């Protein structure tokens, strides 16, 4: 029985470790967009992360991290007539995953001593276990300002263990960097990496 519990604990730890391995990044884009024509950017006013009428620390950190990534690719900030508008969306979701007990590695019997005799006994069963956790989701949208059309989006999904840490300057920068690692364009030119995909 102890062996079975240990085996089950290892399975649960493995699942949590897989969740904690880093953010999952997905991207999508408009194949009709002329990315070579974009040279400047600005932020949507108001940003979707501004809900209380003022700029939060999270919003400011996102703006700084995104601005750094855009400028590193040759784009210039232009609040008056930008080629691209940038928006953010953040949300958290509560998740619960059911993990079925593993099959007994030795078959359907538990071998051991019972009543002074060693032999095979009916296997013990364990109820499915529930793992509850919080998912943090960040969308970064790039919009063609003239057409009011979304042309690229990057989505990060990761497990949040500590909300304060997840919204810290360092963690925000890490996630934004991971999203823009999938953005294959520089200002005024074509692709610098293979075309993005989901």
C-alpha cells in the first residue's frame, strides 16, 4: 500500500512540475498584413488592463516591457500617428484537474502478509485526486491603426502560485520577452524568423 501511495505521489508531483515548467506561448497573425510597412507604435487608450480609471503597476510594467521589445526591433513610439496600436488583456482562471489513480504495477493484487500468510490479496483502490491551481493568461495584441484590424497576437498561459510574484517587474519582463521571442518582424522589413503560428 505504501508503494502505491508513493507511486501516486510521484505522479501528482510530475503533473505539477510539468505545469510549472514555464509559460505556454501561442501566437496568431493576419497573413494579409504588410508587416514590412509598420515602423511606429503606440498604446491603445485606454488599455484593457485599465479598469479602475488609473494606470496600475501591472499596466505600467507591461508597457515598459513591450516598449523595450518593440524598440529593440526598430519601432519608434509615436502617439500621434502610429502604424501599430498595442493592447493588453490579462485574466486568471481557476482550474481543477482530476488525476485517476495509477494501475497497480504488479497487476490487480497486493502481495504481502495477512493473517500470518504471504500471498496475493485484492488490490486496494484509491479515489481520483483533484489538483486545483490558478492559470494566468496574458494577451498582447498588435493592431493595424489605419485598418483597425488585429494583425498579430501573442498569448502566454502559465500556472500562478503567487500573484504578487507573477505581477512583479522581473516576471512581467520574462513573460513579455517569451511572447516577443515568437514575434518574427523588425520595423520596416520582412521576416527575421520563420512565420509565426499557433
